[in-house]
């Protein structure tokens, strides 16, 4: 159960960061490729935010399954 909660917490944090800061999250580790300013397209922002929503869904499901496992042990 510890692993489920830990994985759900990590997914929740990453999902929230993707929703709040899509350009910075996408460029994390990729800034060395670009000189000067960079611009993420609207479609790119959409897909980064969509993956954030998916990660938040995984996080909610992980917490739910951990609670159900704890209650029905």
C-alpha cells in the first residue's frame, strides 16, 4: 500500500505542475536545445495539460484504491 500511495502522490504533483506551468514543464531538460526565446504552440500546451489531467486521474484512482484496500482488509 505504501508504494501505491507514493506513486499516487508523485503522479498528483507532476499532474498539477503540468496543468499550472505547461511551458516550463515541457522545457524542463530541453532548454539546452534552444537559443534565445522559445514558444510552445497552442496544441503543445493542450497536450501537456491533457497529460496533466491524466496523471491527476491516475493519482485519484491510486488514492481511492489505497483507501479501499485499507478499509476492506
